[in-house]
């Protein structure tokens, strides 16, 4: 646009006379061409007027010393130009790893939390609404990280723990916590249950202490009702124990989230295993420290159930 110097009206560039007052219009002068210069350090083209190179950061007014034979030792790499890049700048920038999707009680999908290769902390400190408003999550509850091509889930010493849904049989250790429906169970080997001496006060080996496990009992399942509170306990003396709502050794008839035949704990020689029996809502085991995750894994934290999608 050309602005008339007489009346101030704007006119199109091709007009020679002002439409407002008829005065002759002066054609706009072309902007001076900015000459580019070569960076003396890296050779990149830099617009005139710049003090530093946008490619290497070197000063455009600094003269580069021509290296002589004695300036560098044999096998030594010379660095010229601007400041050396930091190790953080050299490392690959974070990229998308996948996402955690909230699975609602009716099976539909809810909110999503994006995961990157730099890792993410999960807890009430997280800005995501689904985490910040869950009172059963610790401020820093768990983390998901990417290490050497593996996705790692870590429990950050949370109060209520992190639970992983079984895909195959898993070996149980004494003290493991299991989620079946809304029930929380702790498994202990018999030798780890309040081990009491079997001899009475006067050393009679025929008298057993009250509370000692019966002979032949190899395990114990305790129903946890709160912090350090056991509401029921079941001694295990057969080779396997089935948990369910209608069929099994141990029944939870009032829990609608437990399937008719839900899970099984069995002994194979000296090892004990947990198996899900195709239940509708799955069987979960508390993560001890950390666990490697796979695409499609389900994770239970606080009041939220998440499904992991990698990619």
C-alpha cells in the first residue's frame, strides 16, 4: 500500500494518483537488500547484521586462527567455533513411547496419559486430573521409564501399592499381596507365619504352642481388611487351593467382582504358583520394586485401572 503524503489515504501499489485528493503518489522505495556473509568458523550463510552464527554459535567478528602443525597433537580432534554442546544437547530428545488409558468399571476407555522415553511419574503430584484427584494414590506413587529398550514400572514406596494383572502363572513369594475382585489377600509360607517354638515351657516336645501351624500345612492366606488388620485366615495343606464366588476351596460369595471360579494357588514341588482361571476381572499381584511391562498390560493403582499401549 502507498500512503498519500497530502491526505494520508492508503492507495494500492499500482496507483499513481491518490483517490482521495488526486495528488501524485510516490512509489515505495525497495527495502535495501541484506547481504549475507559466510561464518568464518563453519562456513554457514548468515544474514548481514548478525553478530553470531545461527549454526555453530561462533562470533562473526572473531578471526579464526589458522592451525599450524604444532597446534594439535596427532590423533587429537580440534574444536573451533562456539561453546561445546553439553551432553544433554547431544542426547536424543524425548520421543513418544505410548500411553496409559483409564479403563472404567463398565469396560469403556477414559482419560489418557501420554508416555515418553524420558519417563513419567504417576501420583497425586502429577498435573493430570485423573491422578491428582485420587485420594488412594501417594503424591509420588509409581513411575514408568524406558531403559535399554524395555518399559519398566516401579513402585515408589507407595502406601497402597501397584498391582499388575496376571497373563500367565507367576511364582509366589512369602508376603506377596493378591487382588481378587475387591478382596486383598496375603500369601505366606507356613515357616514364615509367626514361627513359634514347638516345645512347651518345661521343654516337653509333645506339647505344641497354641497358634502354631498344623502339621502338613505349607501355606497361609490372610484376608487383609486394613493396615496390619487380618479379618480372616485360611491354612493351606492341600496341593492346590481354588478361589471363587461359587466354586472353590475359599469362597467370596458377597463380592460381585469375583468370578464363579476365579483363581488358583498350587504347589509344584517346593515352589508355589498363582494362576488366573479366565476370570472376568482378572487376578492381580502387587509389584515388588519393579516389573518389566508389555503392550496391553493392565495396572491397578489407587482407584484407577490403566491399560498400557506401546507405540
